[in-house]
């Protein structure tokens, strides 16, 4: 049947076939956009599975190096390290966090030796080392912001001295970016950058990560320092502070439930924006896929592409190697 009115615009013309779609695509996703988080534990030849994160392990330094080499060969430019610290080494002031001979700096040195071009990002926060499981010093049941700042600064300088090229404060204390920047500069680490967890929300999606590191808060929750999921204007204030204090990259975390926050930071700053596709987001994909309810591979690539579309320049994701392999293999 012929139509009576001419239809001038036909959106489907630009959706014909993978070759044409690739020309009109607005957003790209490449292995070079991805950062692989890795959990490092003591020992040798260790690969302990993390139950809620299929494919993710707590690995000893030799195995972390092996995983990083695979990632590097797939075109992934950076890894982010998170240490698993035994209870015996945890204390209220997270003293182990600035031990220059600790597990984390050993791992940084090993990676820098074996893969000198790989970017090594270290996490600056007390929680894996704290007997309270918090990102700040607990005094009389409250988090003492300013008592935490020198601890974070010492930790960052120690990580830089081990060879970390980027330090990533994930603690959400006020003033920490400036404090860390000054400490790094005073120690001569002008070239070491700061990826600030700028808009980090008090999210239930961090559950599997806390299981992996056994880093749950021993009392209370993180709502007095991590942001309220209800707020987005507040992210702009966090951004202004972090930019003024010298952040080199600003991050939004978690990822998919916070696309509006990513878009907002993207619009408000010219700095690179990072997104963290967190442990719970990764766990959900695998859980649904294991039941045959979702296709893990397509949903992973779609999630990461959407984070890019919202404005993320780089994405921390446990699925980085899976995504990189898929991106290499197919025209989509
Ligand atoms: C801790 C930290 C957390 C994550 C990264 N750094 C957990 C938390 O704040 O309790 C979560 C990452 C993830 O869930 O993948 N400073």
C-alpha cells in the first residue's frame, strides 16, 4: 500500500548493516578506555576465587603480574591495585598502609619491573588496612576527617615511591586531594597524578568488593562520608573542590546507576572523567547470565558503551579483559 504523505525523515536509513552503523556511531569503546582492577594477596602461585565475582581472583604478586601481562597484551593501558590485608596486620590507624615493604608496594615494584609501560594505579584509603573497616580514623564512633588526612598523604607518598604513576584516593574525606597533592609535591613526585574518587556514593553495589577484601565496616556505615545516592547537585560541589585542589582525573562511582552524574561532571569540567563499573554491577551480570536470563558478553559491552556515552573517558571494570577480547573479535 502506498502512503499518502511523503515521509522525509527515515531514521532507519542510518541503521542499515554493521558497516554503515559503524560510520554513524557517536560513541566508541576500545580496550584503551579500560582499567582492570586487581586484588593482590600474600604468597606465591595464589589465585583464590572471589565467590560473587566469577573470573575474579585474589592473586599473589606473581599471578597479578601474569594477569596484568594478559591485560596489557589485550591493549588495556592500566591496572588498579587493591590489597588483601590479613586481620593481624590491621589496626585503627591503618599503619600497614604506609609500610614501604608491604604487600602493595612490593606488587607495584614487581609490575613496574615486568611491564614498564603499564600504568599502575594505587588506591589511597584506609579501609583494607583498618581494624574498623572504615576509610577514616574512628574516634568515639565518629570518623575524624582531619586526623585521616596525614595518613592518606603518607600512604600516597609511599605508593609513589614504589613506582605508582597515579594514586586514587577513594576515601571521600574533605580536603584530601589538596593534602595528597602537597605531600607528593614536597616529596618530589610532581609527575604522579591524582585520580580522585570525586562523586563516590554510599552504595550497596560495593558488597562483593568488601567480601573480596574482607573490608566491611565493623560498625555503622559509610554514609557520613560517601555521598547520598539521592544527590546530584552535591556532585558539582565535590567536583569544584577536587579541581581546585589539583585532581588530574575525576571519577564517578558506581557506574550505571549514576549516568546522570557522569554526564553532569562531563559537562562541567574539561578534566578527564572516569567511571567505576563496580563489583556489584559485575556480579549482577554474571548472576543473571548463570541463570540464562541475560547474555553476559552483550550486556557487559552495552554497559561499558553506555558509560562512555554518558561521558566517561575511562572505565574501571572487572570485565576489562573480557570486553577487550570481545572488541577485538567482532564487527558490531
Ligand atoms: C574503598 C573502596 C571501595 C571500592 C573501591 N575502593 C569500597 C568501599 O568504599 O567500601 C569499591 C569497588 C567495587 O565495589 O568494585 N575505599
